[in-house]
C-alpha cells in the first residue's frame, strides 16, 4: 500500500481533525524501515495530503479533504448538503437499552432459539418484562414453540438485530468472552449520571452521526426492566 493510501485511510478513520504530526508518527515506522529520515517522512506525508486534497477537489467527488482546527478531516462538500441532509433524516435514530435488556439480548443471540424460563435460569432473574421490550424494539422475534410440557415460546434475534449491530448473520458474532468485554467497555463509556443503567445502540456507520433520544414510553419500559424480580421468587 502506498503512503498516499495510508494517509487517506488514517484521515478517513479519524473522528476528530488529525494533525500532520500525528499522521507522521503513525506512518513513521513503516516509512523509516526504508531508511528515510524524519524530515523526508514529514515532507512525503505533506505531499500526500496535498495530492489527496487536489484529488478530492474534483467535481467527481462528493467529499473533500479540509484543514480544520489545526488538523485534517474529510467531510461532505457544501453543494451536497441537501442530499446528505435527506439521507441523515432517513437514518434510524439510536435508542437506549438497559443493561438487563442487553444481557437478555446477548443470551438470546448466543443460545437461540431459547425460551423465557431458560433465559431466566441463565440470568438468575425473571426476563419476562425485558422480552416484551426487546420484542417492541423488534430486536428479537418468535421462533415457534419448544416441544416440552407447556410448549413455551422460543425466541431468536431478528433481521433488525443484524442491522442495528452491523452483522451479515449471527455467525459474525464475537466469542462470548469478547462480547462480555465489549459490553463492559460500552457500559462504562456510555454510563449516564442520572440513568446509570442505560446504554445506546445504533445503526450508524463510522461516518454517520444521527442523534435522537427515545420518547417517554421507552424510558418507562427501561424503568420496568430495572425492577426485575429474581427468577426464584416468580412462578414459571
């Protein structure tokens, strides 16, 4: 891969404007292996940025490379404002799930098809109320009934689940250990001072940034989820 391609990928992936010094540090080891000194590396990176800026200035591109706040960032061109705004409005807004809801969703994702009693046994609390919320969000769906006494309903993840989490199929799910680690990191980073049990899920891509909050009814559903009862205290 050429230096120009590396610089392009770095700037594209950066969430905030990235400086020339930061880019140089990132590519330094790769270029230095060729016996190029620091001054030459900096010069090559600057030249790559200038080439990219010229390339994206063409009318054939809907995005441009701009220098903002002392760094470089890719953004849509002003003349594409209307179409980008229409696209942004069509995106599904992020929504919040309580930690119990995420835990229940994880159990269904990895154990599907699975029944409510089975989920409750794994989690140690009754999952009935959370199931209703996940069904309402269309993250799960029914998968028939289990051939046992009482014929309990089986649940599995839905197409909406795949869309929300950016998966082509359930086989792309990380291992249980990786998922638990990601869940813990997500919960810590998205912890809200006044709503300590809510985290957001979104269908946005790295370059998309829809921002909308759930309505009062979804907040009420989250409140119900928090009032979970230990499975052993509820009749099956």
